[in-house]
């Protein structure tokens, strides 16, 4: 099955999902944050086929999210490290984990507890805040065209705002 590329969409979410939105890429990123770095680590932990793993690691490396380094000179083994671009995905991964803790593991409790390495404190729930630090509910967030918007995106945003009754995102 061929994946449809979203790279031509004028949308940050569409392009991000195109890059990291498949289950294997997200699980590779999760394991990279855990500290795993070698092909065999990912393969053994995830049960992913070598072909799929190679493709996902290559895509994440090509995107600059992971960096591939040779383990030792003369040995054809590599490890994969998160780059600054990859480390910036930490809030995304934490948000997905916290959503799963709340909506999938609500009765059993979270399978993994995320803690501050220095203090041992559990992480606070990720929330959407404005630039002044005020926590916002979905109904308090609006989408508007930004400087990178195409004419088509600007029209779509105008159309969506015109039809918005305010009832959909409580």
C-alpha cells in the first residue's frame, strides 16, 4: 500500500503527520527518548520488520529528526540520536502519552510515569496556554492564517470562521 504524501498541503499539521504520524515513527521516537539508539534495540523492542524499520529510520534521519552515527570506525553498525529538531518533539510525545493515560488507561493507571530526572516529581499535565501563561480551553482558541499561508489556506480559514457557530470546540 502506497502512502499518500501530504507534503503539498499548506498546513503544519498535515506536513508533520506526513513526517512522523505513522505508528512506527512515533514509537521509534518514544524509544529514542527512552534512550535506545541502535537498530537492534528498536527492532527487538518494537517487533518491527527490518525493512519497515530501515525506511522509518531513514525518513527520520533525512528529516533531520535523528542523526545516524557509526558506532566505531570500520564496523558497519550505527546508532541513532535525537537532534535538536527531534528533541523539540518531546512535548508532542508527552501530550500523546498523557492523552493515552487519561483516555485509554484511565482505570488501570498509566503504564509509564514521566518524572523530572533531578527532582523525581511527576510531570504536570500538558496544557495549551497563551503567551501570558493562561490555560485555554478549545473554545478559547482560534485559527487564523499566518504569514506562510497560501491564498487557498487564507480562503479556507475565512470560510471556516464564517461558518463557525462557536459550539463545536467546547
